[in-house]
């Protein structure tokens, strides 16, 4: 993986793994949904007298909910919320996990052991459990859930970073850098980091998918995004109460979650295949 | 093996202790006075003082931690503020509902995932494989609570099957109704777990089938059935056992969402009540019990793995 740049350059879009292409397509779709949400003329929170309109109603392509709010504009606005939460959660998990993993892997010894035990403990606590604990301590809300999901993702990033550092740090070019008199900080920043980013990007894509699912679950439980802000999980919670009247307000937010999660899952899987030298030849 | 067991046990104990510190420490972070947070802003000073004394807030945090830890070690998690009863009893009563759901879901998941996973691996690259893999992917990316809502719509609202969508008030006193109420939740949780498991079974069988000893077994004329079931499956089952164990622990808390969909008063809904009522001792109790379950299952899975796989040396 270290001399990846040598073989790069001749791979076109059509030679990339199918999952990578499909994942990239779905994520682009999600970003387009965010853009569409900004351009779409109907306010996602506007209450109208046209309640429980079915799909393909004029002016309400995906129908309306019990308050007469437009389902399409709420699903589009939900995309923005999902990407925002995913981005922050991955940002927290990646930055803290990277730092801890690189330190543990590079220095080894007692620091590695202490960090490993701490991270294993955190790993034993599922994201949802941490989020519940956070919701109890601080008030439930989108910030609380993002921080909790990000915190829960730290061990996964730290593991990948540590393992990658361990496999790279004994390579001759690191020894050469050390022999040249470079300090630990410089070696880690300039020589280790660029060479361990591949697996971390894969992990980031997979965690992004988990974060979207977790935020939806928390909002469904009433612990994530608070009303009236549109969030896919929140929409499902509200639509459940009048599910026997119309299924559409339940169907579309769920499909939106599924497509977004699928996009990041496929991107992660595809990137892993692409970066794996055994599968590339 | 003995040394490894001891070391692994010690590690589990340290993790468990750290979990108690983490849970206790997290609740120290509550902004302001916890008694005020529980009672609200219009509480009288006398009520506040009484609750502070009950929560032990007049003592320093270290002393409170060790009092709590001492209770935990004796199996006493304290008293719930909302229910005014023993937290251990509350949790046990809820586990009597959540544990059967988790166990039945995992059984269902294994019954679906193992045969289908083997089939997909044996016919790798075929339409059968593609179909199974796409179904598994759908099970992974679709949120379980949405699938649960869809099941309610399809089976209860549309097909009008006589399935209750809430758990009977008396719990297991009415076993038939209770079991009927658990059909859809188990189906929902089971299918979601089956999806994860299926990908794993397919992957590990596929990997094992490409090994030299499988080629040898084929070369000496054994039937494909013997090769797959006698030789390949035994080795492919190791990662599957690991993941089944890990899923069990994860599901204890993951079912909270599905419990909400189907109105089931399990451990998950207890934690939600604890949070909304700001019943901090109960929150601590539930989180600690779930964390302890996870740490225990992780320990058992690791030991089982070392015992089952003679190639792995942990000396």
C-alpha cells in the first residue's frame, strides 16, 4: 500500500469496484437532496389544511402528514440533518481515535497498554448506551446525540490507526527518517499519517453509515433531533401514531435512511476493495 | 490456556471496574444540582434537602462512589426514585421480557443465516448468491424500527392478522397473549441480525472453501456434501460463534428501539423511562447491567474461541 502512487493514474472510473461507484452515486444523490432542500419552495415546517394527502397529490409529490406538512420537503430537509450529524460524529471519532491510535501504536509500551484498556472499555459500551447515558446527563438533543455517537466511534478508529501504525512503523523509510534525526512528532505527522489514511477513510465511510442509523434511532426515541426540526427518525416517530390512516409518511423517511446508509456502506466496502493490493491485481 | 484464561479474566474485571467509574463519573457531570434536576424548579427547599440526603449528595463523590460500588458488589443497585423500589428487582423483571426476545431473535437469525449463507457461498457468483447478498444488504441498511413499523402495517393493518401490537399488562401471566405479542418483535430483530450473520457465514465459508485442505478433501473423492458440512463448516463456524455472542450483548440495548415500536416494557423502555423521569440511580443501574453483560459475553466468546481453535496460541 505504501507505493500505491506508482500504480495509480491508469485506473479510470469504469475500473473502480462496482460498490464504490454505486456508493459514490448514492452519496451524491444525498448531497443533491440537501441542495434540493435549499431550492425547494415548500417550507418543511409549514402546516397546511391539506392533511394526509396521498402520493402524487398536486403540489405534494409524496403526500402530506397529519399536520398537512409536505413529506417531500421534510425528507429533503432530513437529508441535511443526517449528513450534518454524520459529519460531526465522524469528525469527533476520527480525530480523537486517530490521535489515540497513532500515539498507542507509535510509542507502544505502557502508554499502549493503558490506552488499549481504556478503549476496550469504551468499546464495550454500544453507541446507543452511551447516547442514553448522555441524554440522561445533558438534555436530549441533536448535539448530545452527535457527541455520543462520535465518542462511541473513537475505539473503532483508534484500533484501525494503531494497527496501521504498527505495520508501517518498522518499515525502512521510517527508520531512515529517524536516522536523519527527525523528531517523533515530525515522523508521525509527515511520514506515518499519509500512509495510514487509506484504512481510516474506509472506516470513516462505514462509521458514517452507522452514525446516520444511530441518529435516526435516537430521534425516533425522542432523544435526538427535537421538533419541529425535520429528521428522518423523528418523522417516523410522529407518523407511527397515525399509521393506520396512511402509510406514506412512514415509508419515505425509512427509504431515505436506507439509501443514505447503503451509500456509505457501499463506498466503504468499495474503497476497501480498491485499496486492498491483493484484490487490485 | 490456563494462563490465558486468568489474564483474560483479569482484563474483564478491570474493564468492568472502569465501566463503573465511567458510569458514575458521567452522572457527576450533570449540570447543577441533580436533586433540583429531578424535582424541577418549583420544588420546596425541604423536598430538595430530603432528596439530596436520599441520593447521598451531602457526602463527597468518592464516598458516594464507594458506597454505590459496595452495593453493586452485593447485587444491590440502590432504589429507583420514580418507582420507589429496588433497582435490581426492576431490572430483573424487565430482563424476563427482553432476554427471551433477544434469545429467540438470535435463534431465528442463525436458522436463516447459516443455511442461506452456506448456499450463497457454494453458489458464489450465481443469481442465488446475488439475491441472498442483496437481501442481506437490505437487512443491514434499513433501520430495524422502520422494518418493525412496516411489519405492523403489512401484517396487522393490511392482512389483519390477530397479532397484538402491545405487550399484555400482566406480562407473562397470560403466556399466550405475551407470546403472540412477541412474534413481530422477534421477526424484526431476528431478520436484522440474520442479515449481519448471513454476510459473515457466506464470507467465512467462501474463505474456507478456497483452502488447501478442502482441495485435498475434494481430490480424494469425497462428496461435496461431506466436504462442505464435515470439513468446511467446522472451521467456518468459529467467526460465526464469535459474532453470535457479540450480537447477543449488543441486542440487549439495540432492542430498545424495537421495544418502543411494539410497546414492550423491556429493559430498553425502562432506560427511556429512567431518562425522561431523570431517575439517575436507575440510569446508572441499567447502563451498568448492560455493560456488565457485554463484558461477560465478550469474555466467554474469547475463551470459547481459544478453546475451539487449537491453532490459536495465547500462552
